[in-house]
């Protein structure tokens, strides 16, 4: 009985995932005009994304935030580069 209920629920979930032709056309149109910032492409290639934390509900592992873009991303990238430069110079002296 439980297995049949589970199957029915999972089949219903796949039906919700289907998109209309209009939605598919809209997504295709967006894909054609989409370009990523070169800095973000670099981050994807390295496997790390710089992000800002906006909240930590309950302080127990879950984090809400956003990916840094544009001027904000450039600011933090410069800040990180300066920090790396200071650390390396201090160790050599």
C-alpha cells in the first residue's frame, strides 16, 4: 500500500515538472541572450564562487545568500588579492 502511494506521489511530481510550449520558448530565448561575466566564469572553472551571506537562520548550518557580481565582485576580488600579497611578503621578510 505504501509503495503504491509513493509511486503515485512521485508520478505526480514528474507531471508538475513538465513545462508548456510557451515556457520552453521563453527559456530558449533567454538562453540565446545570456552571457556570464568573465570573473564568474573563472570562478566556475576553479570550482569556487564568491558569495555574500545575507542571513543564517538558527545559526545551525543553513545559510541564505547571493553570488557576488559586478562592482561588488571586483571589490572583494581586489581585497582578497591584497590580502594574499601581504601574507606572502610577510613570510618572505
